[in-house]
C-alpha cells in the first residue's frame, strides 16, 4: 500500500521536478549539433555509469526472479527509449518550454491507467478536481502558442510527438508500480537505464554518426566547453541518473498518481530555465498558471473529496511482490 507523503517526499518531488524540468533546455542545446539517438545514448551512458557506481557501493542485491528483467526491458522501452526519442526529435522544431508544457499532461494519463490497473489508486473526486484545476494552469501557460501568437515554429507532428511521450510516461509509471515491486529504487533505475542505453546506442551506431558534432564551433554556454558536452553531462547526471533514483523511490512510497504530479512542475521549471538560459519571456501567464498548478496539487492530496468514482477492484488474495523468488 502507498504511504502518506512526508516532507522528505515532497522535497524529493521538487528536486525531481527541477532535474526533469531543466532537461528540456539542455535537450534543445544538445540537438543543435548532435543526432537524436546520439544525444540520448550519451546522456544514458553517463547516467548508467552513475547508477552502476551507486549500486556497487551500496552492495545492492540483484533480482532473483527472471521475469523481473523482462518487465525492466519493457520499462526501458516505454519509459525511456520511446519518450526520449519523441521529445528529442520534437525539440528540433519546437521550443523547450513548449515541450515542458505539453509533458505537463502526464498526470491525466496516469490517472486513467492507474484507475484501470492499480486497485489502490482509484479515481476520486479530489484527484479528478485537482487534475482539472492543475491542467487549467497548463492550458494558460500554453495558450499563447495554441493561439498562434507564441512566436514558435512548432509543427503539428512535433506537438503530437510530445503528446505521445506524455502517454508513454503515464503508462510507464503505472506499469512500474504494478509489475516492479519489492526492489530497492536503485535496481529498477539501473536496469531500466542500462537496457535503454544498449537499445539506443545500437540505433545511433546504425543510423547516425555518433562521434561527430561534439566540438562544433559556436557560442558556448560554458566558456571553453562545447555545448554538446555541457548538455550531455547535465542530462546524464541529473536527467538520467539522480532523477531515476528519486523517481523510483517516490513510486514505491507514494504511488504513481502522486509521483506523476512532478509533471505539473515541468511547465514552470521549463519556462523559467528557458528564460534564464535563452532570454525567453516570463509574463503574467506564468504567474496565473503556477497558482492554478499549486492549487491542483493541493486538492489532489486533500483529505476531502475521497469518494471513489472509478477504480479497479482489489485482488482477493495478495500476490508476492515482483522481483522476489
């Protein structure tokens, strides 16, 4: 059963929002010179090195149940390979803040999948109301782009790709809670990133020139360091390393629905980081959207409105957690 979030859980959630929220500007920075799968493989390689080190130092035991590795391969594809490829490809034609905003729709898909497949995360009045209010904030943040006045050259195909990434993340979060239990957070993070790295590295080697574009001349974000390296290091250490450790800890403790609320932080962090790095304008939409998003988060976690609207019935006999033999 999921636990009531503690102060530490909320702080980890905020840190996760920062790590994933800033990823969009660094993806946009990286795709200026690197191929889609080259960028993904490089960031996953750094993240994998970090996770291997953590697991080795902590002497974490590996799963004994062979089936768990199959689940981890599925998660690698659904939760990393597919959304990373969609987002990275889309950011070649849309702004980083728009990518962050559209991915704010993840909780809507998590709510749907969780109600269908997780007996302890039904759709309730407060969750539905909180998600609606929070998503109103997302709509306000993206309204200028939707009306064609945001100055972005985003294409319909790129925006559909970003919606597809949000669906994949939502499905991946619920799949993780349903099928990967009884494991320390480091283990699913390690194997998910590891399997994804192998898949993406092979694609990069076959379809791209992964060793080109790393030292391309241009104005560097960090003096003396090519932007490609800056982007990959940031994405690898934070977006593909520490972020996955934090994400799986939260999934195990507070559930897929509450963990997915990190997506509401993505528009805010994405817009602010875009403004700081690239001078993107911050206007009244940011303020209004932030207020609504925070109100939605508060309502989702309120004690009131817990009446069950829809959800999967609890199993008659509890099953042992996946990963235990």
